[in-house]
């Protein structure tokens, strides 16, 4: 994280993905989701730079987009595997995923 006022580095980079990051999204609750070509979605607490939960997995290929619903309780991701997944309650230990569609 960097200060927009001084340009000073406030904390180190968020590290964990093993491939390029193609999508990011902030939730209304302040979580940051990063979608990677390594096939994972990672949820971060931007204030601490720490991972909020274990990486979300399930897509068979790289994840290219991530977007939170305005209420912050639903995260949609899309992948090069031609699927979209909805993640209920992302960032909470009870969160699970389900595949909602694929194109032929």
C-alpha cells in the first residue's frame, strides 16, 4: 500500500498468487478480492495486507474477472474455463462455491 499524499510505501505488496492477476474488486465490507491466472481467488484485508481466508478454488483455468455484489455477500468470478462461479459469503469461513453456468 502506498500513501496517495506522500507517495511513501506504507506496507509491502499482497503476495500469494503464482500467476498474473487479471481481476480485482473491493467489497462493501472492505475486503479486496484478487483473481489470478493461477486459478485462485484470494481475499485480503487491505488494512493489514493479510489473507482473510484460504484461497478460493474451483475453476479449472485462470480467473479473469471478479466482482462483488453491492451488499458484499456475493462474489462472481469468471474464468478461461468458460464458467462463472458465485461465491456466497466470501471472506467468511462458511463460504462455498457453486458453478452457475458454462458456455458450449
